[in-house]
């Protein structure tokens, strides 16, 4: 059969069109891979930094212990030498006195008087001389510190520290990590969320969630499955629950996660009412956010709000013994990917941000404030080449592709490694000495009762009150570029 040239060309074009369509889809896949690689790199780097920091902390603790031993040896040596100085001084004083007395007796012109005391005096001189026997004038303590630090094995281990490729055939999974930022309560239910450690590549077939009876009793299984989130309904009123989770595969069961402690409230007030909220002694111990919907029913009870604390020890201590009460409603928040500039990179459950651009990009917090007193901190996890990140508050429609404070919708402090400025509507004011480095902490205090905004660096106020007469809805805000990585600590 004969096909005209037009038909042949049309068929050829159809095949080429299919290839072009596949190529476009492949390009989309590759671009998604670029984004995923960037996100995974940030998370992998954060895990590496956390692991190395833990080693550094352990070394610093060991250094403090060893310095304490050196100090004890120092004090012991000083005490021995000082005691010997005191003892020798007393004996020398006695000997010198006896010598002076004998010289005066020798000068005595009365022979009969001298004969009466000479024998006793001679015995006393010999006795005193014998007391300065062998070893009396020898130091009891050396000045050397016989403490040689054997650091060769540790140095060798540090030089050998490297990445280990986890084998798929590893015996059991690593213990899951409870995601405190996603755990929450609503009425009489509590939602628990967890994940595998970011560096773990061991295959996981499912998880086992366990809860005690709210009265310090034995744990029991309340969920077994592949999901990484579960909501438990019907918790007892005014009780303290403990929750933990473990992973399993064909090779066995992982160790348990850390224990999550839930303290249900003593009343049934709604979410909008002010409730006593326990304040943690350390940041990041507590988190509370919106509830999820996956439900597992247990037993009927009173409704109540729960508060959370991670415990690394199996010993159950009273939550209230380590927390102090404050009559205020506390708002926890993370960064908001939905309203951020596209160049912002999120990690650590949206608590950590950086950027893939050398230009300043803006990211907002998820929660807006229109009243009350609010304080949050931002830790500087990366700071290279002395950039000028900015911190503060903004309207929801603030410019996202410029430094925070360039327009009239943001109130910010931008800071380098030496000094800081306040900026609003591109007006730079109150240059203040004192900057940031990696590891620094920037605090933001938004007081909508007094309508003021104040900043701090490493817990010391930076400059005067930055802005006054604030009114309206404000979102926590940060602008940064690829040389900076920050983490928010809210609540």
C-alpha cells in the first residue's frame, strides 16, 4: 500500500511529539530532583552539624572533668607543701630560740650557776638536733604533675571519622524520632507524629505506638501500622500519659523512641480561652499546634488539653516539678512555605530556613499576631562571608525579593558581624555596635499592648526600642541569602 508524503510526515511528527512530551516530563523530574537534592543536602548537613556538635559537647564535658582532677591535684600539692612550711617554721623558731638562750648562758660569769644547768641544756641541744633528722629537710611533695593525657586513641578516632553507608540488610531499624512540632491536642484527643532519622536508610515495614494508662501503669499497644501519625481519643481528665513508638521490619524491632509526656488539663475551656500553660526551663521542650484527623478510639473520658515534653530517661518525673506556671496562652509557630519566596529552602519540619540565592529573600512565620506579648528567638546555624540577615515582623503582603524593611510593610533589624541597624520603609536608623556570628541568638520581642518592637542579640537588648505605635496584624519575618541558615524557637 502507498502512503502519501504528508501522511508519513504526520506519523513521524507524532512520534517526535511523543518524545518531546517525554523530554518535558523528564525535565520536570530533573528540576524536582534539583530541589530535592538541595533540601536533602540542607537536612543532611544539619544532621552532620548536630552529630559533630554532640561530640564537641561531650569533649567539653570531659575536659571540664579532667580540669577538675588537675585542680584537685593542685590543691593537694599546695596543702602538703604549706603544711610542711608551717611545721618547719615552728621548729626553726624553737631551734633559733634555744641557740640564743645557750649563747647567753655561755656568757654567764657565774661558774656555779652554769654547772647547775649545763647538763640539762646539753641534753636539750642534742635532742633538738636529733629532731632535725634525716628527711626533715626533704620536700614531701614534688612540683611535677604526673598526669599524662592519653589522647592518641581519640585523635585516631577523629581522623577516622567518616560517613558510613547504611546497608539495606541492617538488622533492625533505628529508633523513630517523635516530631514535637506536629504533636498536638484538641478537645479529648491527642495526635502523635514521628519519623525515621534522616540519615537512616534501613527499610521500615511499620511502627508500634504504645501508651500507658495515664497513671504511671504499664505501656500497651494502641497502634500498629505503616502510618507515621495517630490520634488517640478519650484521654482521662487531669492525667499524665506517657507515649513511645518503635519501628520494625523483617529483621526485628528497633529500640524505643524518647518518651513523650502528656499532661491533660484540669478544665474544659475552649481553645480561645486563656489557660495556664507550663513554661519550659529550656527552649524546644514543648510544642502545640493544630490537630490532625486520623483517629483511634480508646475509652470515653472528659475532654482536656494536653502539653508535651520529651524525656530521654525512662524515669518518670512530675512535669510540674520541672516547669513553672504562667497564666498566658502561648503560640508556637514554624516558617510558612506557602507565603515564602521560591528561593527559600526549608528543613527540620519548617523550623530551619536558608536560601539558594545570593540575593536577600523573605520568609514569614505561619502565625500572625494582633494583640498580646510575643517573644521568639532565631539561632544562627550558618554565617559565611559576613552577610546582612534581617529579623522582625511584617504584613502578609510584604516584598519577598528584597531585604526585610525595604518597604513600608516590614519593621526589622538587619545586622552583620560588627553592628546593626533598624529599618522600615527603607529608612535606616539607630546604628548600634555588636553583631552576630555562627551560634548567635537573635531575640524579637513584639509587645502589642505597648505597641512596641524590641530586639536582642545573645539575650542582651540591641539598641533602644526599635519601633513604636505598631498596630494591626504582624507576622514573624526573616530575610536572608544562601550564606545564612537560621532556626526559629517560638513560644
